[in-house]
């Protein structure tokens, strides 16, 4: 690559270059290079880069969406949201405090510029920020509301009723309120100049953890998975595996720390901090410069493994516990179809439900989305390089799953009058069973009939009174 005289020049310049080039990546570029791998801590804009320039952009037109307005009119919109950008949890903030302490304590011993910049970094996260919605998260939801009002102008309209449902967590209630505010702005915009009272400021927000935090209330999930020390064994094995070991080693080296002072959890918290500073503050954090793109892929896999085994296909109870929410969605769809058939007004044309990544991920798994042929495991990182299951693509902040029910004229049979489309994060999804982006409502309902019929919360979630070995546990995914 270099000719001999180039080598000499390089040798002379080397000390200077080392001073100037701090670690694997510097400044602006670092966060941007890593941001595709932030998993559940991804910005929504990662999926829609056009929103970085214009947060109200609807992006390029999508073939097949919406259905042609001349023949099909939206009848109902059911939406399940993840809250917007949030602060780290108390636990994450405390871990970061420990890591930052280590780096600061070591500052004198380490000349690497990454380490000295981290030692100078100010710890601005306080434990009481504990998972709350960040100002940025309010904006996420406001803008999302305004975009949805543009996408569905006949449904998100002034004369409509909106049903707001939320998990009891502050970040979800605050997300619902921010969405409502965005909706108010959008609807005021629709009818500028009138002095009519704001249509949406008075809509109440119903708290319903049974729907939005089913995972907390499902005893079988809590006992078998959440509180079970061995249920995450693939995740634990990956933390000690060769890929993760290499990342930990590199980071220890960069920070001039003994490798035993670091572990996968601390390295992950450094990576999270890079993602949080980008999402919350829109800056490229010095924590980002610790990581190469390859490191980021490994850390993304670590995050996905947890989602997979705790919230998705890893164990059947993960997704089954969400069937209550699925039932609720189909109950509202059914009701709209019934009302439409008898020419009544639709009582719930817009249902807006605010929950968590942990609400959406199991529901998507129950519906059969993003299922890879092979399970995600500690030992198949390389084979899973092109997996479907990438949580940053599925449940970034402000993730949203939309069920759009249409009434279509010119149908040849009554069955063909009601059609449905599903969008994830404002992008049309293909139904897993047909590969199409539109389905007849009755066909979709039939497809999910078993999950809907066999969904009794107590049957799904109660622990058997007297367990005989094995039968309560059906190992998932083969
Ligand atoms: C760090 O730099 C100082 C001054 O340049 C030097 O004296 C010291 O030996 C260096 N320490 C290490 C661990 O490289
Ligand atoms: C915990 O998880 C392991 C691994 O999936 C399973 O074999 C075991 O039965 C579970 N234990 C309990 C108490 O549910
Ligand atoms: C975020 O930062 C980028 C680059 O520094 C800037 O162009 C953009 O306007 C910022 N966005 C917001 C919403 O502050
Ligand atoms: C079933 O319940 C009885 C009475 O509570 C108890 O003695 C027994 O050990 C239980 N069996 C199992 C397998 O848990």
C-alpha cells in the first residue's frame, strides 16, 4: 500500500497521528456508524432517515397502501405503541456510575485519548430519571400523531372519538398525553380559523396493565421466565462466549483496565450510553468511540438474544401471554364490522394503546412475524448475521403496530367487503401466512382463530397447582 518513502514519512508522523486519532472512531461519525445496531434503544429515525430532515415527512409512497380510496374507506384504526425515547433505568444509571468511576480512577494510568475523554465526561444521568420519558420522547409521539393524522385524515378527524389506553408506567402515560397533544395540533390545523373548542384535549387516558403489561400479571411467565435463573442460559452463554470476550478485551485495552475489571454487562452499559446520548441529546457521545462497527454487531446480538428468549420465540409463554391483547384488538375489529353491517356509526373508530417493547414484541411473535428458521443461540452468532429478528428494526422507541380495517364497496361477496392491512412503524407488513399486504378480514381472523379461541388468561398464565415435571414446560422453537 505504502511505498518505502511513504513508510518513513509515516514513521515520522506516527506520534502526531496517534495524538490526533483517538480510538476506533471519533466524534459525529461514531454514533452514526453504530446506530443501526442499537436494538431496543434505537431511534425511530433509524427506520425512517427522512424524518431527521422533516419529522412530518410521510416518506416515499408505498405500493398498495392505502387501499384505493375510490373503492375502500378506512373504518377503524387500532394502534399499539411503544413509548417514545426514554431515559435509562435506575439500574443502568447505577452501572454506568460504577463504570465511569472505574475509568476516572484509572485516568492517570492511561494515556489513550478515549479514556481521558471519558474521564472528563460529565455524568448527567441521575437515578431519579429512572426510565422516564425524555423530552425527545414527547416529541417522538407528537410528531407520530401528526403524521398519522396525515395518513388517516378521515379517521383522525375532529368529529371522531378517540380511545386512549395506557400502561401505568409514567413513560407510557406521558407518551399518550404527548400523542394527544400532537393530535390536537393536527386537528386544529385541519380546521384553521374556527373558534370551535379543541376536540381532543378532553379525551381521558384509561390505564390498563392487564392489556399493556400482561407480562407482569402472567404468573407462569413471571415464574418460568422472569424469575428463573436458567431461562436466559443462551444469553448468559453468549456473554461468556468468544465474540463477547473479544469485545470486552478490546475495551479493557482501550481503557487500560485489567480485563477482569470489565464484563459484558459493563461494556453493554457503555454501549447503551452511546445510544442514549444520541437518542436523548442528539449528540455523538465519547462513549461511542470505544466501539467499532464489529463490536456493535456483537452487542446488538446480545440485545436481540435477550428479546428473543424473554419476549419472543424463545419460549411459547412469552408470546402466548399477549393473547389477551390480541383478543382485545380483534374484539374491536369485530365490533366495527358488526356496526358497519347494520349501518351504525362506528363506536370506536380509533383505539390508541400505549405500552412497551415488551408489549409489542410478544404480540408480533404471536402473529408470526420476524421468525427465523433457527433459534438465536449463543453459538450461532455468525449464522444469524442476516436474521429477521433484529429488535432495532422491530421495536425502536415510538414503535407502532397499526391495524387498518377498511370497508370496500364493489365487493362481489359480503366477505370481500371488509379488508385489513397491518403496518409496523408506518410500513406495510406482509401477512406471514400469505405474503400479501392486504387480507380479507374474515380470513385473517380465521388464521388467528386458534390463538384467539384458546386464550383464557387463567388457562394460559396460572401455574398448575401441583406441577408434575416437564408438562408445564414445552420447549419452544425447533
Ligand atoms: C503517559 O504519558 C506521560 C507523559 O507523556 C508519560 O510520562 C507516561 O509514561 C505515559 N504513561 C503510560 C502508561 O504510557
Ligand atoms: C427455568 O428454565 C429452564 C430452562 O428453560 C427450565 O428447564 C426450567 O424448568 C425452568 N424452571 C422453572 C422453575 O420454571
Ligand atoms: C441533530 O444533530 C444534527 C447534527 O448535529 C443536526 O443536523 C440536527 O438538526 C439535530 N436534530 C435535532 C432535532 O436537534
Ligand atoms: C403436590 O401437593 C402436595 C400437597 O400440597 C405436596 O405434598 C406434593 O409434594 C406436591 N407435589 C409436587 C410434585 O409438587
